[in-house]
C-alpha cells in the first residue's frame, strides 16, 4: 500500500514535503520491478534539479534505472546509508530506503498523483 502522506510520479518516484524539505525515493512497485538493488549512484549535494531531471541511478541484478526529480529544488542531503546497504531501497522503500532530499522554495506537486491515483495507475500497468 502506498502511503497517503506523499505524491507520486509516472516514473514511480515518491516525494514527501515537510516544510521546505522534500524527501524522494522510489515506490514499492518500482523496487519490485528492479529486483535486488546492488548499487546506488547518489546525486551531488548542492545540485539544482528541475522536475524530470535524472538525479540518481539504481543498479539491480536485473537492470539499471534512473531516479527522476519529481519537483524542482536543490539537493541538500543524500542517503549515505545506501552506499553500504543499497538493499534498503528494496526492504524499506518508503522509509530507510529514501534516496535524496531537496530544498524546495515552492513545491508545485500539482502534476503528481496522490496515493489512490498512483495505485490506479499501477493497476493499469498490470493489466
């Protein structure tokens, strides 16, 4: 089940905004499709990103996938734990498996889906 306290992109990222900080990760659906994540290429802290920019890269035993910015902002933190434990993306996609945080001045999330819309989107992909 996708948490209701965040928004979702068509590329299967989630974003949770608290104040001026937005935490970004990938959804359970995305990590299941990737299978076992073995390496995470984290973005550089200080990098300015626009919605849709490729910000990080996940390598799994099966494939390589870009992680895209769901909102504009400046990367202000990365999850260094993923350098030693990339599997956190699989085991706790909505928690300890977060990938990066953005400083956002005006997070426009209107183009993103809520949890129910994202679930309907995923269900449509499965049929």
